C-alpha cells in the first residue's frame, strides 16, 4: 500500500504546477445570500439568510430583502446549501503539514495542545499575519506532568514539562508561559493536587482556560481551577466514589489496560443517581467535557471499517497530499487500534465495549442535563488531520446526540471554553467572520459534514481549501520526529517455550514485554519471522523449522514501526540436541537453502 502511495505522490509532483501553496484568496467584503443558516446557538435554522462580512467581522446577519447589499462586493450564492460557523477543534497536536487538511474539512480555529510552545506561538503569529495559510491557532503550555513522570526524564523535549517539587518554580514557569502569549494551560498524568492548585490557580487569575488529562478526581481538580475534563478523565473515579472499588480499577491499569477501562466499572444501573450528582457538579462549575471518542476508543467503537475505507479512498483521491505528508505519518494512517489493540482479546473486547456503552450513556446524560460538551479530535499521528474531527462528530451523534447538539459542541462550546465567545463560535453580528458552507444538510445526518465542505471563510477571507503538492510550512516543526518516535520494545524473560529440540517443526513462541504495537516485527537469529501482536504486552512469533536446525542459544529481538530508535535488547530461545542423538541435516547441507 505504501509503495503505491509513494509512487502516486511522485506522479502527482509532475502533474501540478508549483508556487500556489500559501496564497489564500482575499476579499475586502463578502456577502453570502440564500440557503439555510445554522448559526451555532442551537436554535431553529434560518431560511434565506443574508450575511455581510466587512472588516473581517459579521456586519449584518439577517434574511434576504431586509438589508441592502454593498456595491461591488463578492456575492456567494448559497441556495440549497447550509451555512455554519467554522468548526473549532479544541484539542489537537499540530504538525507542520496539517494546515491544508484542516482548512479542507472546515476547521477555522484550532487549539494546539502540548507542543513546543515557541513553535506554536510562531505558527499562531504567522497565520495571523497571513504568512502561513491555515486555521487560526491558539497555543497551550507544554503538558504539565508530575516530577516523577517518565521516570523523571523529559520525553519529547519541549512538549512535556516535569513540574518541580518547589512551588515557586512552578509558579515562575506558568507565569513565563502566560507572558509568552499562551492561551491555555494543560495538565497531564501525575500532575499532583499541589501542582494543579498553584498553576491552575495562576491561570484562573490571569483569565486563561485549563484542561486536564489527569488522575485527579474531578471533585478535586475542578475547585482548583480545571475547566475541561480531557477524554472525560477524572469523572469515573468521582462517580465510583469508593476507594476499594477504585483500587480495582487502578490494579487493572497496572496490568496494562488503558484508562478507558475505568468506564467498564461505571454501570448506569448501579450508579445512575451518582452520575447525575457528578454531572450537576460539573454543570454548576461550568466545566466542559470532551469525550474524544475517535482517539481514546480506537479498536472499540463499531465504525472502524467505515472510517478506514474512507481514509484510503481519500488518500487515493488526493495524491497531492502524499508529496508533503511525511512517510512516517502515512505509515500510521488507517490504524484504528488502541496500542496493541486490546480489543482483539475476547475477554477485553467484551469489557471495553461495555465501558464504551457506559461512557456513551454518561455523555448523553451530561448533555441532557445541560452540560457543555466539546467535540475535540485529539488528532495525532495515527489519524488524518481534519478527518479525525469529522469522525468525532459522527461518533458523538452515535452516542445519542442530535446533529444540532453536535454542531453546537463543535462551534459555540469550545469558543466559550476558550473565553472567546465574544468573537468566535457563532454567526452573529460583530463577531469574527468565520463560516463554512456545506453542500449537504448536516441536520439530516451529521455524516453530511464529511467531505461536503464547499467554502471556508476565516475573518472575512475566502480560503483556498484545495491541496497543493508544493505546500511547505516556512517554519518547520523542530521536534516533529522526536514527538512521535515509537518506544523501543522491551522484552522480558517470559518466553514460552524457552527451549525446543533441534529439527523441530515450526514453533510458536509467546514473548511478553512492553510497548508492542500493531506492526511490531520480531526477529530470530536476526531473521524476521511471522509476528502477531496480541496486545501491548504480549506477542506470538512463529519460527520456521529451518531456523531450528542448529543447537545453541539464539536471540529474539523486536523493532517497532518507524519512526523508532532501533531494536530491543534480545531475549533468548535455546535449541537443544535431539534426545535420540540423531543428527539433523540442515537445509544448507541438503543444498535446498
């Protein structure tokens, strides 16, 4: 597949003219006339709207015939089409080649979380100046972790920050980031109560939103200043509200199960009233929740085949992309597994699907009671920028929300969380002129958003949403590879069987360890062998008989897909003499090798 895509990219390079990459189409003023307006507030759609954008803002939002059209301006006829606010992706991880993909999917604003702060701020500034074509950008701090995270080592320098044990140092750092111009303060696993108290408190004092992918119970983190529960983390613990039961969940995590495992314990039939209590607490404190179904529940939700088929067709139909998307990223496209794909294991699949249904119930109930849900993609290396946001909208609808509720969650709500509702999130007079025009009705089915964005306007500028093989970001990311390096597999001594007899038939060996991925390749005696990853800690390798003809102690190693730093350290399989003392004739000696 990759060979085909690379060949397609080379063909495309010679078929497109160069030089068009970063030139948006500018307009002094623009009018959108006709169609159906869905303004992002959740109310009834408006038929035959008339929208006038001047000076980068909505000057007039009315209906046809109720206001004069300025002379000489461009008029976009939208009869039979649907006008929405530009989508806001409030949680993604920006790479230097994403811009065209986001514009193509109607995303006009994005929040880049846990990246190299200086790089994101440079991108934000360049986009605002018109030097780089792309969505408007908001920047977060690096991800704030506890001092012992990653074994006390910094992982992906600049994207993760290990907090100090000294309050004054943490306060100094968050103030420095805010003074640099960040828009969001982001916390991650192992950020302690005290770290969040100090740094989120300063963010609140300075008027910045916060987001937490944390172990902290939301009943603890929200009073400290957390305004968004990333992936819904911290909620399951609050619902269970029982130290002994929560210890069971923690124990499951220690055995390698992902954090979504938490939700398999949160049965609505058991915890219904407590779920409502936690939801009302979140609503009272104006806390937003982002489910990130698409990224967090990979390998569990039932739409994998649908999404994968779309991705492959999309890449096939848009070969210009393959000229600038890194090969290491193309490698991951279409990977809808979670880690080593724990859902492949029947006992895990049943529990994870149960957890998925429980989480869907919580999200549905949260919105029913008036909670603010944000449709954020958590777009990263293993999905196509922009399309992952489409998928998130589809999965949110599948959780039981109406298309209108999904649209509000993808426009107004993230703008409110950012503290930018006065400028963004809805189509209203005085706000920034961000909108998209769809050719199909999203209120009939939110799937109609996917691939049907015809026009994108940001701040009154009609954007070029096509793909160009010569597109280049003038300020490339400085840690694009480091950020996405795959861990080197770690093999432990639990090799079963540990010893076989010379001349055996092909044998299947179970190897345990850590950081196994879909695509991990094992070798025996430096020869690649058939490898089946069962989950992130277990793989089975099949060693052919021809490699078992010599007595000895032979190495087994493994390597993860690129980008990676190399092979694992070896573990060993022993081959002993045949008990009957007969000599095995090797394939080489027989002349058949």
